[in-house]
């Protein structure tokens, strides 16, 4: 049995007993139309369940009222909760959201960028973690990143990562740790949490110990790699600052399997402070990011770009030199909070 097709503009016109042009004028609020005509078209739309073609609207230069969000995966508590906060903030401005999970793959992120730009979303928020994607430099539409520095012309919203790194490391030292290790996804000069960790240890005259488990490691492999890192450093460390809460949970599980008592034998502190992990590990000492503030600021900046007459062009054309000068990105940072628990 053939599936029923979606009703078309012609179906609406036939149902309402008016011309295609009249239906188009009603939908686009153009020209004078009697209230009776508007009511007939509205009734036909409701009866048929007609949905305007958003792609067609965009080709006529109209807003689709849709924003694309690219994240590694909403299965991770941080990005799942961030997506919810962004969706709620966008809804307050009348926008819907298309959530794209890159799954850590640069090719998938490129495909999603093509999809979003091709379907003329009104803007993009990116929190994915693939570096050096040239496509971002050629996009000429409103764009904001969260905790990701891509280009001098793209605004970035993040928490005070370096201050959080300092806070976490200082908390471990104040509790008596003298050999705290950093467990992070990538040791790099742009890793501000690592920078905070290293600066506190330098002030204390302590040699840093940095352990790496790549961010995009498959979930089933992560505990194995974390255990290998910790086993190799076990004799040298008495504490771990994990730059995300899931990594901190894996450290605690590793300690349990090695008959190490937390915090007596090993102090552990995390980073993010999501509600999901707080419910699963209510005793975890962690640095909390203000997800609601990050989401609202990212949406606020994006909506400003969409509304601005100087915002980048929707047709994909290059911005003028003056536009480029005005588009120097701002980085907005929000303070973090130490959430006390029993693990540190």
C-alpha cells in the first residue's frame, strides 16, 4: 500500500478554493487580503496538515527559524545537558534546533556542516572537538562555538577553564596531596585546564604528571586505557585531577579494583559538575561549569548575529573587508564553582 504524500501548496489552494498566489500571499503576509480569505486558507492548512517547505522559504531569503547544533554526542552528560539548555534558550527566541552528533569523526562533522548550510539554517552553534576543519573558515552565516577556539572571527563561549584548573589542583594540594596527576584528553598549550594545573604545581615546586586518554576513544576502550595510564603512574601519584567527571569516575573505579581507598590512598577531583554525574556520584568533588549560562550566552550572541544587518550573508558570498574587521570574535568566559565531596 502506497504511503500518503505530504499535502502541497496546490492542495491547500484547492481545499480553500483560492489561487496558489493567494495561498502564498497568506503564508508570507504580503498584500491586502480579506480576513475571510485568510480564514479559509488557515482552515485548509489545518484540515490537510500542510507544513510549509522550510528549504523553499530559505531560497526566497526567508528565515527557517532553525538553528544547527553540532556536538560530539548527546550520550555524554555534558553535551546532553548542554543541548537541552541550548534548545530551551532557542525556544524562548522562537527557534527550533537540529542536533547533529559528530561522534568524534571529522568527516561526519563536515557532512553535517554541508547539511546545515545547504538547508539554510539561520545559524550554527558548534561544540564538537575536531580540530582544523577548514570548512568553518568559509562559512558565511551566524556561527558561535562553545569551548572551542576555531577562528579569530568566530565568537567562543566557555567557562574559566584555567581558573578551574588552578582551583582543582589547589584543592588537592590543600588536602595534603603532593604528587597530583592530571588525566586529560590531550596535553596541549591550548588546554587551559592543564595550564592551570601546571601553574599551581610550578608555584609549589612540584613536577607535573600528565596522563592522556584521547577524547574520542570509544567508550568500551576508555576504562582499559585509563587503567593502563594509572597503572604506569601508580607509584608516583597520590591524587588525580581528571578534566571531566566521567574520567574521574573511571579513576575511582580503577582505585576500587586496586584496593585503593578514596580519598585516603588516592584523592580524586573532576570537572563539569553535570546533574547526571552528580546523581550517579553524589560524593564526587568537582568543578562545576554553569551550563545554563554558557547556553544562554551562546544563543544570545547567535541571535544578535542573525538580527544584525552586518551579519554574514546567507547566500554564501564572502563578507566585505569591513565586515571581517567587525567580526573579530569575542571570547566570553563564565566563572566555575568548586563542588565539595568526599573524593578529595
